[in-house]
C-alpha cells in the first residue's frame, strides 16, 4: 500500500530527510481529510475537489497509489457533477489514508 521507493531515491535514503517528509505528510493528510469532510457536509464541491487535488501529489510522493487513485476519482466526480457517490468515495479515500498513516508511522519508528 505504501511504496517509499520514490522517497528513498529523492532523499538518497537519508533517514533524517525521510523522517521530515513522512512527518510532514502525517501532519497534512489528516487535516486535509477533516477539511474534505466539512466540504462534503456543506456540499462545497469545488473546495472538496481542490482539497483532494492538493493531497494527490503528496500521496504520490509517499507512494500511496491507491489513495492517489481515489483522490482522482473524487476530483473527476466533482467535475462531472456526480455527487451521489461522493460520500462513498470520501470514505474509501479516508480508509486508505488512515491505513497508510499507520504504515508510515511504523516506518518512522524504524528510521
């Protein structure tokens, strides 16, 4: 679920740099999902799409392809005005994020 190959290459496997990037992601992702939940509850689709879009490169950077794919689905659903399944898409993305955060915290402990 989490493939840190890119991060390892980018940081030249420097544990200090890896910790910094992982920690940053662990700070940003939960806050972004909190904002997305508010957007969802308020039917603020434009801001939901913006928040999903802003998290997408960070998920990619951490090698969380499944989360990136779900965030793309949220973006596309908003662009196509397909809001019926938005809560399901959000919940799936959130579940992937929570699981990846757990894995990244484990990785932090090993660095």
